[in-house]
C-alpha cells in the first residue's frame, strides 16, 4: 500500500464532539476529507448543521446532532442517531471541553467538579457508549483533545489543568483496556487561535504567547486536525496510549501569575 494511503479513513464513521467551531470543526473536515462520514455534535444546532454541510460538500455523508456532552440522555441520543443513520461507528473524537482560569480560593468545589465532568467524565461516558459499536465494527479509534495546560505548572489553572491532566492519563489507561481492537490517543494543543482562546486572551498577552512559542506564531485548528488524522488513521496503526504535543515547541505558558 502506498504510504499516503495509510492516511485514508474511507468507510469509517466518526462522532466528533464540539464540532461546531474551532478545533472540532477542523477535525470533522479533515476526517471527511480523508473519506469518513461524520456525526457533528455540539449544543448549537445551527453551527453543527453548517459544518455538516461543509462535510457534504467534500462528498461525504454527515449528520448534525444537538448534544450537550454533560447530559447523559443527549450523549446516548447522539450515539443512537449515529448508529441509526450510518449503521456503524468506528471513530470518536472527544474534543468538547475547556475552562477559563480560576482562583482556587474562590472557585467552589462544585464548580471544580463541573470542570472535571465537562473535560473528563463526558469523554469517559462517550467512550463507554462508543466502544461496543467499535468492537462490533471490527475495530475503532478514539482521539481525546487534552491541553498543554495538563503539564505546565502555572498559576490560575488548577481546575482546567487538573481536568486535562486527568484526561491525559485516562487516555493512557483506556488504551491499555481496549487494545488491540480500539486505539486511544490524545493531542495536547498549545495555544490555538479559536474563538475560545480569543475570548479568554487579553489583547496584550497574545504577543507574549507568540514570543514564548519557538515557532513564533499561535497554532491554527488545522494544525491539530492534521495530528488527529494521523492518530485516527492506519498511518498510526502501531500507536496507542500516546499524547502528541502540538504546540509550536512551547514548554511553558505565559499566563501571568
Ligand atoms: N484553543 C486552544 O488554544 C486550545 C488549547 C488547548 C486545548 N484546547 C481544547 O480543544 C478543545 C476545543 O477547543 P476550541 O478552542 O476549538 O473551542 P471553541 O472554538 O470554543 O469550540 C468549542 C466547540 O465545542 C462546543 N461545545 C461547548 N460546550 C459543549 C458542550 N457542553 N457539549 C457539546 N459541545 C460543546 C461548542 O459549541 P456549542 O457552544 O454550541 O456547544 C463548539 O462547537 C477543548 O477541549 C479545549 O480545551 C484548546
């Protein structure tokens, strides 16, 4: 097989959470370009419908589902809709997640748990729903989107950083549980220019972040999508339980103390 053919996802069906914008949208489009049919999931139906249209324009089938990953019923409905529509499910991208900076003396324990639920428990629950379908399809693949914040020691990120660190270790552990049929890997992005980062980033910090990045620019969603395609496809057939850091070479954060 020519090496480039190993990046193909033809005949695969992928559920991508947070697919309405940013990194999730870019991954949905990359998987579609490689030949997969896509279930685009996020809370705002208009956004995922627009991305589903972009997938169809690439010649693939697409389903848009409104799904809050924090809601068990909605998670179940999204997976059921995928099976009803496409008859199988082979790929899952746990991309929906996030949290802003927090003051550990002000953020309540209840809010801390919400951050864990959004970033870690939802991925665990979706994995639990999807793996049986992957096994039925003869194999499957999971890509989790964690963050450089999982390993940087920086102030103000005890909730987000701890949640993403948990997702990172969950990735490594589930890879052991589900091998060899289902591979589980993760990507740890550095700062990627999406609406989420734009919202959280004070204007004067952007330059500092760029200076802190050896490759001298912020990342684009497509930088993450390219790594996701590698991890999702047979190109990475001998890779599981690993975290790819896609961060322009940054080894620390510049969030002010
Ligand atoms: N951007 C960065 O610099 C960066 C760096 C490291 C890691 N990450 C991680 O990358 C992932 C994506 O971030 P992004 O920057 O692409 O964010 P984004 O541009 O804000 O997009 C987030 C997507 O997730 C959806 N979403 C939000 N809450 C959801 C929920 N409860 N259930 C289902 N979908 C939900 C949003 O749509 P709705 O609001 O309509 O649901 C949207 O489609 C996150 O896990 C984030 O932690 C980002």
